[in-house]
C-alpha cells in the first residue's frame, strides 16, 4: 500500500486542489489541521470525496471542541466552527490520533500530527535525540510521520526514521505558491506541488476569514524559510535555546 500524506491543509483549497491533482496512491492520509483556515468546509469535503483517512490535529481539536478566550487564534477558530455543519463537526471529533498503517517497503508507519504522544508536541529536523528518546518510548514502528511545524524533513534518529511531510496549505519553505506533502511506499518521497499564489490570495481575501490579509502575506505570498521556522519552533519547544 502506498500512502500520500497530506498535512496541515489549513483551509487552503487552491493548494489542496493542486496536490490532489497529482496524487496517485492507494490511501490519502490527512495528517491533521485540515479545517482551521479560510475554506474549511470545501477542503474537508474535497478530502471526503477522495475517501481520505483522517487523523486529528490540534487545530481540528480546537475547532470541534473548546477554545480558551486567550487563544491567539480564538477569533479564527470560532469563525471556522460557524462555517461547518454539525455533521461535519461530529465527523472531525471522531478522528483518531495517532494511527498506524502498513506501507509497502516500509512496514508499519505511525502517522501522528505533532508527536506519537501529543497532537501539538513540536518535532523538528534538529530536535536533539535526548528529547526524542522519551517521545518515542513504547513506539513499535520504525518509521514515524508527523507534521505540525510545516517544514519538510527526513531524518534518521538511532534506529528510527522521522519524516515531516510539510504543509499543504501553510508551508514554511520560503517560496510562494507551493504545497508540500509526502509519498510513502516503497520509498519516502518529499513532494512539492505548485499553484497560482496570486489567485489563491484573492480567493482567501474574499472568503471572510478573520485576518485574511495576514494569512495571505505570511503563508501564501511571503512565507518564512524552513531554517527560520525550525529555529522558532525549537525555541518554543526548549526556551533555553
């Protein structure tokens, strides 16, 4: 079985459509944080039309559950919730985390959003092994696929292989108009699809999404580089850095 891992769509329908037009796999695995963005219902239904398998992201959990008033994304979370039907919200609440799938040439692969033990734990290309060891404790799979930090990487840590598929809708790769994903089986391929960033920006501006222009500038037209994002996330994970 070959698996296309699509993580962190974040309601970016033009990016998702670009990826889905190129996907040729037995399973489409939606790795979390599908709906927290400007076109949530459309993205969710597009993936359901393709019979995707879903796991939960922290953004999906916030949208379908509760959110604190001090959450910096509170306004956006409430807006997204209003765009989804009760049936869609109930569907999102049922998503598991994590999920193990048998993949051709790789054996069992554990798909998680943040880490095997949390949908919001931060793992990056430079997370030190001493911090990874307790995170992987009890995990039987040798290959672990994650997302959450929106930066693609493929690294070996001891006897484990840790892969971040990157982000479809909000990639931190320093380039406009790209959507990042991964194809697993029998090898691991980090993929990038291209779409019209200016057209996507106009669609997002017209969506009614709160802070749409900020989304457009930071995630569509002028995203941070992978190095910048990795340093930022490692600083959040370990404030001593």
